[in-house]
């Protein structure tokens, strides 16, 4: 019995670790049309979309300094709640030199573009890493109920997920009412 448990645990770890963050630009491909709910437009106007940029404000710099920290956009304790997938194969804290890397044609490198698409609280923070469920074919099957999205890493946001960041550890914390805040970020379910 113990051997079966070990095998199952190993399998589940492999499934979870095999999921990669793809970034909001991949979600946008299907979630940008009015007829399917335009979730991307709703998200892009939200505070979640701009969460990383708030780390560059005078207020954030002041808070970091008071806590004895450096630039808030380079501090893991700050960044973790302002990006997608930090420490889980998603966003990585990089130095200024990284962000200026370009190809011969002057455009940002693939690595820079990937990190740019993981800035902010993107779709995958709430819905799980998208590499296994991002295709239209799979999303249609999930919506029809012929495929279980949870087996592909697709999750629904819960209060437990949200309070990983919306808690007293945050220097800008205000009381958190899941139901009320959820309504602020709600978007229509996609109809593929």
C-alpha cells in the first residue's frame, strides 16, 4: 500500500511540476473578443494587471526603505504578490542589465518578453499555470464538460488563494472580504 502511495505522490508532483506559466499574452489570444466575454480587457484595466508597476511608485519605495529593503521591484518579499509564478517557474527577479537585452534587430529577447508577460497578477495566478489547458480545443472541451480542467491544472480562484497575498503581512493591507473583492475582479466565463 505504501508503495502505491509513493508512486501516486511522485506522479502528482510530476503533473504539477510539468505545468508552465505561459503569460497573459497567450490567454489574450482567445479571451479578447466581446462575444466571448473579453476577459483580457477587463483584466487589463484592473489593479491586478498593474500590480508590478505599483512597486515602482514613491509610496512603495518609501515602504521598502522603512523596512530596510532595497528597490521593491527587486525584493522577493515585495515582488511575490505583484507577479505571476515567482519561485514556481514563472516570473524571476532580474537585474537592470537583463531588462535591456535585445536581439540584433533591437527588439527584446524572448526571455525579456516572457518576463514582461509575467509581470502583474496575471490570469495564471488565479487559474493556474496555463501550458496544459491553453489550447482552444481543450478549453472548448472543458466548457462542454467533456474534459476535466482541474486535471490540466485549471483552477478556480478561492479565498484561500487570495489571502496568500491579501493578508496582514502586506504593508498596504486593508481588511479583505473575499465576496466583495471577488466581484471587483469578476469577468464573464468564456464561451468558446
